[in-house]
C-alpha cells in the first residue's frame, strides 16, 4: 500500500515534465553530467562521454531558450523554425492552436491586413494590441478616444480604447472588435474573451486549443 503514493507522485512528475520539454531536457542533461563526474575515475571514457552529452544538452536548452525569447520579442519565423514550434492549422471547420513551449497559445493573425503574433489569453476581458501594431494597422480610436486603466502584473497602466476593423487568423474573422492600445504591455498583442465569446465554441484538448467559429472563413495564411 505504501508504494502507491510514490508511484502516483512519479506519474504526476512524468506528466508535468511531458508538458515542460525544456525543463525535462535540462534535468536530463544535468543528471548525465553528474553521473559522468561520478564514474569518470572508474571508467574514464564512459564518464567523459556522459559529461560531454550533458554539456551538449545544456547548450541545446540554452539555444532553445534564446530562440523562444526571440520569438516572443519579435515573432520572427526564424525563431519558430529553430524552436520547432507549429503554427495554427484549420481542420474540419476548426482552428487548432498547439501549445507553445512557454505553455501558452500563440497565433499569427492579420490586424487590418497587417500580420502580427498574438497570445490567446482567456483571462483577458478585452483584446489588447501594442502601440506599434496599432500604428501599423491604422487602428481607429475615434474622434473622442476613450481612455481606460488596465490592471497588470506591474500595476495599473493607462490604455486607449479603440476598434479593430478586422482581425483574422485560421478560419476565424472578427470585425469591428473593441480593443485597447496599451503601451505598458510592450510589444505583446493579446486576444481576449471579447473575441472568444463571438465563437460558436472553444475548448482545450490536451495541448491544443480548438476554436470553432460561427461562420468559418477561408484563409490563405500558413
């Protein structure tokens, strides 16, 4: 009976590591380095091999982390290719978004025809875009712009409320969508619940976010 809690704990740890591939790779690399150091005196060749593999693993984690940071800051396709991440796909009338290495769901969307990367955040009430994206997309703020205050992890930050003419990704299209332009969010763009509630349904299955629009649209985005 006493072995069951330990077995359950190991199962939980294995499931967690499967969701955190970079952490799993880092732990494996460190373990190999430690084992190599322990056996290098008794079996020099094997010990050096383990330490070398551990070092390579740590370097790989570092490179993947840098690639992930570059993707988040610039949204470049090159960083996506390096990190091995997949883009959203359309299948059976649904847009399927794979979870990123950071545990979040990211899509490449068009804002008034301008392509940008967005984080899908079910905890955000409104869609939010960076000032740079708003300027590039010529986002309308109206003759009398309305100002709001967003509560973020860094405290209150001022924002301007406006309207996105068209936001498109996968087979999802939202028109005349309220959004805030928030300088305090940096270059991050966020899709909030005010877009998700326009869908027929949305759900998470495993590591995939599945979006079903009421009126699926054709798209030529990859």
